[in-house]
């Protein structure tokens, strides 16, 4: 179903900003260990409003961990993380509020198996954003239409294909009206023929100005959608640059080796 993403209407308008782009996400000197494993090493990163950052790197390099620290699914040992200028706290109301600004889509779709597609998308807006049910349902139907699965609204997740479920997961994240979307290998668990229907939705989101951090091995997508590529290895950001610079002229040996294996 290639028409799925067509007609995707703007979800988040980019505001004209006379001061130029402001960082929506900032990580400064972030360090994290799992026991003796030093998994994030002096991570410094800024993602500006409307920017699409693609994170690549070998398995085990800390890409998922970095994403998970951005909404405190993982704690950090030291350093700071700011969301739209605000320090991400360890816990409490402010954490819940900031977390709601960050939509996350994982490799496994994690839809609630015992709820309909529509309920999956309306649950958090009603509970967390205190939206009226009718408003939440109207907005959810709008989002489901945008990702091309409105006709599935009353079905259960198991009745949908993997690609459809992942598009529902994207709609569910968008329903919270996040300022930024994190995607952690959203197409890795999909059958090959379903990869593009999900990437197409992501490309449209990017074109509409959504601020995005995407961990992916889909290099075609990275070249097309990314404003900037970050290459991670062994818990460090080793390279950062425009897609063409990175793919055509990787600087580090690790990046050259990585690209020679996947391209
Ligand atoms: P990537 O997403 O780049 O593949 P991850 O962030 O998942 O890398 O993992 C980085 C390293 O941290 C790996 O060595 C992994 O085994 C380890 N790791 C990830 N999660 C945990 C955890 N909860 N406990 C202990 N080690 C972990
Ligand atoms: Mg990972």
C-alpha cells in the first residue's frame, strides 16, 4: 500500500523563528555505565527545531541507550539533558510533562494487544493530556488517516500487518502532540515489503518540519531525509556531518569499515 502516506497533512507547523533554530534536545557530557560497561562516553549533541538527525553505527554502540536517556527510560550517571531548554529531571511531575513532549517509536510496535487500534491511539491523550474522549477520537482518526490505516480503527492489533501496526505506533506517538519524535530502528522487525510504507510516513513527517532523531540502518532513508548524520561506535559519537559528506567521505576508520559492510 504505497499510497498510505499520501495526503499526510501537517502535524506540527514549524514556527518562523527570527533568532534562528533553537535546540529542542541537548545532551552535554552525558555518561552512562551498565555496571562495568561504559556505554555512553561524553555524548554531546544538539538537535534543533525541525531538524532530522539520523544516528547510525554498529550494533552495541549505544544508539538505543542514548535514545532511551532522552526521555529517561534510562538514567544517566553524569552530564545534562535538556528538552526545549528545560533540564530533564530524575523523576516527578516535570519529568512526566517533558516525557510527553518526546514521542518514541521502537523496533517492536508495543501496541496494547487487548485494545482496538483507536483505543491504542486515544489512551494516553485521554489519561495524560486529559483530552475529552470525543476530541481524542477525532484527532486519532485524523492521525490514523494520515498514516493510511483509518479503515483499521476498530480492529485489534493482531489483525494488522507489521507495517500497519508500526504506522499505528507512529500515530499513537503523534497523538500526544510531541515536540520531537524518536525512532529506534522502526523498520528492523518488518518484512522487507513493509519497510517503505513506514519510511514513507517518516519522510513525510520530516518534510512537514517534525524534529526527529532516527536510529536506522536504512541508508536510502538517511540520505533522503537526514539533515545530519551522527555515527556512533563504542559509546562515542565519532563523526557528525551532512549525509553526503558522511556517506561519500567518512573520516574515521570505524565509519569507513561500517559503511563498507552495509552499503
Ligand atoms: P545499539 O542500540 O547501538 O545496538 P545499545 O544501546 O542497545 O546499542 O547497547 C549498548 C551496549 O549496552 C551493548 O553492549 C549492550 O549489550 C549493553 N546494554 C544495553 N542495555 C543494557 C542493559 N539494560 N543492561 C546491561 N547492558 C545493556
Ligand atoms: Mg539498538
